[in-house]
């Protein structure tokens, strides 16, 4: 997302080995991709301008019924990892630094009042590597919309910022944290510790940290409390396959809020990648992103109201098979979805551009 791709040429031997330095052929401002050299010596390529923004799909999440067409909530060009309050009125997002060109990854944590349209900047980061961003930022707004938690600096310290512009304050240090969710009483945070990929919890008032959940053979991510307080949904990715084979588990909670070690339910998993589980407000449905149809699309899984075990198979909610506006254009690391009472929000990447032809002198093959 942060690089500008260009086309070039390199002299090669008949066997395909390099015989010299690569030479740059193009220097446009767009991403220049999919180059094809014609027999006549012309280079055909696409000049693509990406725009990543937050979109809302109007719906009744308790019934899994879509009520309108997708609507853009932010302008881009780089708005990623959105989180929304339950009433659908307050948004937190990581955005490009205002006024900065996209030479590298410069982002700010921002909140937006969707009723008044007011934007508030909380914190700025200068980051080069994408993986570093994954625990530098990733804002999570509380369910009442009054607090936003995020991680910052190379230590992954956790900060909390009140909605409306008050100064953020540190609540945990040296956690290399990826913050996932607030409890519904707004007292605890769930986060992954990037050192061992286990789930931890933080008491925001006292700063007390403790292990929340660990599963042998899995890295755990994307943990979300059910609104009824009886379960937590979590992503488990095969620790030996570097993020592939990711599946959704539904973990029952004890009366004291700690997770059960047994009795986990699992959503049907025919594809390598299911991710981003989000609860409906009445805890009867889980929405998630999956590649099970060959694209990144939205799916829903109905749950038994008493046992919270899956009821039937997952069903598609909304497809993004159009390459121009799609989830896949955002990238797995930066893609997020969230559910409010009247909508589901997500990051979508929109690609626009042109096809270009460039006359190129054939490469010397001596």
C-alpha cells in the first residue's frame, strides 16, 4: 500500500540469467503494474491510482438483512482499520497524515463524529514497515463511543484517548500490543501480545495485565466479546503456517468473565482463510470475512441463541467480486470490519487508472 510500483527492463541471457543492472522505464505518479512486452517492442502496462476508504453497508444486523447500497464514510486516500461505536455514530480509523504525499507510510489515529462530520486527530506515526504498523495503531473505539484505545511506538504501549479531543494517556507499557476489543463495561481491553501471539487482557483503571487465552499450535487474533457477555469470538491461525489456515472459534466464558478451556465451537471452515469475526448486537449472528468463494467477501453465521453453536452453514452476506472496488485491494493486514446497530462498516480499496503504451528498445541478448 505504501510503495509506488514502476516498470523497468534488465538485460538477460538466453537462459534467463541477469546480465546487467535493471533500468527504470517509467516514472509516473500512479502504481504501474501488469507490464506486457509486445513482439513489436511496445510495453503495455496499467497505471493504477488506489484509494482506500471506509464504507458502510446499511443493514439490520440482528436479522442479517441488507437495507441499502454501500456508502462511503471517509474520503481516503488511505483510511484503514476502522472501528465503530454500537450506535453507529462514532468512528475511529487510521488515516494518512493530512497533506503528506504517500511516499511512505505516515498515518494518524483519528476519530470522526458521523453525525456532525467533525474529525479529531489523536496521534501521528511515521512508519516504514507494514508489520510495524500492525501493532502501531489499530484503533478500537469503545462500544459507547467515548474512548479509543490504540498501540504506539516500537514497544507497543497501549494508550486511551477520550472522544472529542482530550489528550490520550498511557495505560500499559512494553506490550507490543495489537488491541482488539473493549469489554462492554469499558473496563477491560483484549489484545494480542506480538511476542507470543497469545491473548491478554488489561484492566484499564489499574493497569493490571493478565493472560486471557492461549491455544496450543495457534496464534490468536481478532478477539471480540459477545454483547451478551457469555462468549468471545477469536481467530486461531495455524502457528506453523505463518498466518494461513485461520479459523473462527467461539469460546464460552465463565461467570467471572474468564474463558472456558473446553466446549469451544468452530465455524465451518472449507477455505484457508476466515477472519474478522464480529457479533450482531443481539449475539445471534457472527459476521466475518472469508475467501471461501475465491474472493474476500462478507459472510454470516447464525447461532443457536442458547448454546451459541453454529446453526446451519455460513451464508454469503455481500460479495466483492468487482476488482475496482473490493476488500482484497486493502490487504489482509489493513482490512477491518465492524458492526453497529444499523450498518456494517469495512475498508474497501478502489482502483482507477489507465492503460498505457510505451515504446521500448529491445533488450540486448548477446
